[in-house]
C-alpha cells in the first residue's frame, strides 16, 4: 500500500462512527449491532398490459423499515444537552444496540440518518480519499446523529433515550425516561409518500426504436442525486432494433416492453404474472455520483 493510500485509510477510519483513538476515554457504553434496512416491494405493480406516455410513472414502491415503530403522540427525545421533537405519526427505524458492559442487546427506535448528499469533495483530505462519492460517504456516516428511544424490556414502551453517532458523552449514554408508547411493526411504511422508489418513461425515440426508463429514489421528501444505485444505472435504455418484446429489469423490477409508438411517444408494458409480488429488495445507501 502506498503512503498516500495508507494515510487516506487512517483518516477514513478515524472519521467513521465508533472509531476511537488509543487515548480517547469517551467511547459510548453502547454500540450499534444492526440497523433495520429500508426495503421495497419492487414487483408489486398491477399485472397485465398497460400503455404509458412519455414522462409517465410506471411503478411506485413505498420504502419500508424492516422493523420500525410509529409514535402515536408528539414526542421530544432528550439526550444530554441535545433534544429533538418528533411529530405524532412519525415512524422510527429499528436499531439493535449492544450494551457493552452487560453484553446485552436492546431494541431501539431511532430517527433516520439525514438523506442528503454533503458537498465535501475539495481540499487535501478530499483528494486523498479520492473525492466524490467516497468522501461524501465518509462525511455522511460520521456526522449524522440519530435520536433513539430504547425499549429495554420489549414491552412496547420506550423507557430510555440516547443519541447515536453524535453528541457529548452524556448524550451517548442511555438515560431513563417516562414511558413512551410505541406502535411496533415489521415492513412498516416509512412515510405516507415522502419515501419511495419510482420508475418512469423518461423518453421515447421518434422512430419507435428505443425507450428510456429512469429510476428515482425519494427519501424524507427529497429526490436523491445519483447516477447508479447499487449495480443499477439511473437511466436504462430498451433497444427495439432487434425486435420486441424485450424483457427489462430495473433494480429487480421486471417487465416486458411489447411495443413502442414513436409518433405517439408511448410505450406498452406487460407486467409478468410469474414474478413474486412480495419479493423485497433492500434500498442500498450506495448511491453514487459520477464526478463531472
């Protein structure tokens, strides 16, 4: 490993959550064992054959927490000198915490990380880390605090609060609170409409030889900026030059393009009957942007 790469790796490790220097005595008494992923039923679209106009959305899949809890009442979560007020009806992410001293796992329900790209590509550190998406990823994971309610006895009532990934040592230490009711569930929608995946017909060639589809990811009411999600390009072209139908798969969403009308700028799609409508796909945080 080159000296430049080694230095970059050391800096990156120092910035990541839970990374502690040898003389740091402020390590929190808990650590994150597992965070509930965001999931989506990407093949739950209506079955049959439909024709779509250019610009029309062909699939919407709400994002869900694998494990989460809804707050039936407005709640202020306090941790040390920090606090955050959560409105009634909000859904918190399930997070498994490990209490280091007691070697015991506890279920917590936390505010999600901020769904936004941070501009931190410049400067010497950004250059060492390669700039772009890697540097944004490091900054994002190291600075996004989460306010949590802990249900230590698994009775549906939160009895402690804590802050993760940020705050003072006092904020990162669980403290007892007056009980807060939690409506716990699995595969729970994160929001009514702010968190979702959409696939749309973004363009149709005038000669009817190709159609372009686009995938969009919305989190916390904002469209994410990316060129790829996981291994999927944001833009997918379906080429009809060799004939139709053409089978397409966009982030595991499957459909057949059966006709393209260049004059009308429409695409006819057949949704297959033999796909599992209950198949869940995790929404990766690996949203990458090609630097320009």
